[in-house]
């Protein structure tokens, strides 16, 4: 069974998100290591959400409660904070609701700026991180991989990609009222991380010519050369020469001591945890635009026609194909059994004949496998199962009932 504990800027608030985001790297491994009923874990942490996706053993009484407490315990241990605020505000999902939520998140339909482009890449990077940590699982792999396909379908059919939505672009939209001519404004980008490339593109689309970049990790030169901007090597001096400062880094926090004078400046903080200390907003001449303020202005954008309908279709198809798995396995097992029986009668060492028979088995399996998925998608999987029982004497009903119970539990 799939499980998800989700906390975002709407139901949890940025203060809590900032604290728990520090647990992103360890939560999945900690939960899997500490609890035998957890088969796998993927943790997604972005600027406006913290989500832990788990695959749980079945059947398990009180699975969602146990999973929630396991995640809360891991977060509290990693951050040294009380888990009560997260317990009171986070939302718990299970079963098919997890799939729908994941597909919606990946498609940008649950983002602060609806339809944002970056989130789908962040979802897939979360899966890769789980693989690298050894915490992924078969069912999580399937769900996350299909989330990528659902995202492409939603963007193509609902025309979200054409809107070019992103958090960075929206922040610059808010800054437009403060800028008369972007081509004359010196802009400093602090960081070369998750939003840096998108921010550069958004700035250049507005005609910004004087863009510099600073990196605490020494990557400014390569980044600047790649994107046609200027590298800076001293943060305080770089801020001194900029009218707009945009931060998007996990490596550095801008503090009051980094601001050299009281010249009027707009500072845009796209980081979580914060890249700019709150005290910076109290300095003379500084206007700070952070995620919390951006979130207040991020009205729900009009989506392309049919986005949620496309998403719903993707979820239905995925769930139907999952339901067809027991019948497909039963059929393939039957074919393999017949094949092995025939192979055992061959004289030893006849590899060419064995290879030909295995190829034949694959060809024979392909058609019924496709039909099983089609019947599942049409809500007629029971007909396919009865056909297998009638023609081949294969018992698949018990396997199908397990899938049904899983769906009902979700």
C-alpha cells in the first residue's frame, strides 16, 4: 500500500517547512531502517512542500497511523524539533489518493504558482535520491515513473507548458512594478542551484543586460560562462553594486553584515531554508520579498482546459494496470511452466532450440498481456480472469481480491 504525509505552505506554513526541510536527506533512510513494515521511501522537499512517500506492507492494521508516527519521529530526530506542529497540520494520504496527489504535484497543479515547470524535475530527482540511498521500492518506482508520463500528458493536452510558469518568473512579475527598465538595472544572483538557470532565463526575457552571479562553492565562473552573465567573487562587493539581489542557494545565507550600505535594494529570497536572514529586512533601504510574501500573492492561475480531466485519466489508467498485474502474472507463469516442461524434454546443450522456444513464449504472452491491461482499463478485468480460469484452469481470483482489498483500504 502507498502512503504519503504531505506538508505544504498552505496547510503548514513556511516557518514549520523551514525547520523540517532540514530532515529531507535523512528521513527516508531513517524510516526504512527503523520500521520493518516500510518497504520503501521517497522524500520530496521543495521551497513550498515536504512530502514523504512510503510503500507499506499489506495487510497491516493501522498502517497509516503507524506510518505517520514513523515519519514524525524521523523528522523530530533529524531536526531536534517538536513534531506536534507537523502532526497537527500535515495531511496523510493512502492508497489511490497517493497516486492522484503525486501525479498532481508532478504536473504543477498543487504548486504555489500553478503549473510551474520546475516541480516535475524535483519529483524525479527525489526518486533518484531514494535510489541512491537504497530506499526506493517497486511500487514507488512505478508510481513516480508514471507521474513523469502523466506530467507530459497534462502539459501537452492542457497547454500548461506554453504558459512558462515558474516560481522565479512569478517573483519577477511582482518585481516589475519596481523596475522601469530592466536593461539598466544591475542584478545579482546568489547561487547556482535549483532555480538559478530558470531565473537567468526569466531575467533575460525581460531584457536584463547587467546580470552577475556569486557562488559560495566556486561555481560562479563556469555558470557565468554557460549563461552569458558575469561572475562575482566577493559577496559584499557584489551586493554593493546591485539594485536587485536574488538568492537561490542551499550553501549560503545572506545576513546584515553582507549589505554594505543603505542604498535602496530589492532582495528576493527563493530559498527554503531561507537564504536571507529576516534581520536584513530591517536594514534601511531594503525591501525583502521572500517565499511567504510571494505565496500570499500567488493567486491560482487559470489552467489550460482539461488539466484535471487529463490527470484523472492518467490515474485511472495507472490503477487499472496495477489491478491487472495478478492476472498477467498468472498467465505468464502458466506459459513459463509449459515452456520449462518442454525444455526439460530436450537433449542437453540444444541452446538454439531453447532460445527459439523462449522467444515463442514471449510472443504468446504479449497479446494476452495487452488484453489484460485493456480489460482492466475498461473495468472488465473479471471477464479476463474468468477466461483464464475457463480455458487454462488458472486460479487468479484470490490475487485479484488482494488488489481489490488494497484499493478499498486506500
